[in-house]
C-alpha cells in the first residue's frame, strides 16, 4: 500500500479538495498524512495580528486535526505561514516546509492545489510542491495530482481546470461532509459553493459526468507509472 501526502495551503482545503478520495484510500489500507502550510485566518482582518487571533488559530488547528481524523489521516503537520500572504514569504521557506514533511513521510503520491486557482496561496503551494518533489533519482514521489477548491478554482478567469482523473466517492461522500462540518468557522450558507450543500452538489455533478453517484476530480501534474 502507498503513502499519501496532502499539501494544503489552508485548513479545510484538504477536505474540500480530496476528502472523499482520501477516506476511500485510507479505508483500503493506504497511509495518508496532511501538511497544512498557512494559519488560514488572519487575512480577514485589516492588519495581520497573530497574537490577537491566537485563540481562533488554535481552535482552527483543533478542527483540522478532528476533520482529518474522520477521513483516516494518520497525522497532520501544521505551519503558520500568513493567510493569503504567501507571496510575502520566502518561497524557499515554503519549499523547505514541504521537504521536511516529505522527508519524514516518504510519500509516493501527493495531492495539492491547482496551478491557476484564484487564491495566491494555492498557486504558490502548487509551485512549491513541484519544486520540493523534483523528479531526481531516489525521489519517493511518483505522482502529483491537483484538486479543485470551491470558491477559488472556479472563480478564476479564464477557467482552465479540466480534470483527467476521477475518483468514485459514493461510499465516502458522507465522510467528506462530516469532516467538513468540523470546520464550523469556514463553512458558508448555500448558495455559497463552500457550503455542505454546495460541496454535495459539486460531487454529484462530477459523478453525473462520469457515471457514478458522487465523484472527486483531479488533474495530473506528474505521474510515473
């Protein structure tokens, strides 16, 4: 069985992007780990103040641990890069954070963000993953897949996300929604796409296009078979 690493910019991205797929893979014996790079909350204020936001950041991290537990993730690694400000951080620092987790886990497969999301942190995360997992001799990573994040991927212009890999998550859609429900501060009310109903409808729409009830979709970045 393989080792899987999810590299997400913010808490809840990992569930939105591949929660149903990871739950299914974990139940089949694969080992899954999550790396969350950003603290995910301070961009909502006029000025970044991590001391003022410390209780909220701590609670969001607690929610992340619980959410990941529900989809079978073995361990969650967290960094505190500034929310929606990854472009103000040394790119090398982000790469090294990914390399550190990768060295510990030695994953064969990485799930991460799509390169052309509207969110700058998502864009930088994907580029950092590709940099950290360069196809050198003895590199453990054989496959990198990018996922969509509702309220980011589809909001960019032009829309370029065209998936080429589909996972049937009919048996795990409820696991994904239960995990997402742990992120109480991140959920929105329908018709916002980042709502429980929005997430279910999106999975149902992709499922309809591929002949199953519910699906999650990905675009392959690199795959060595």
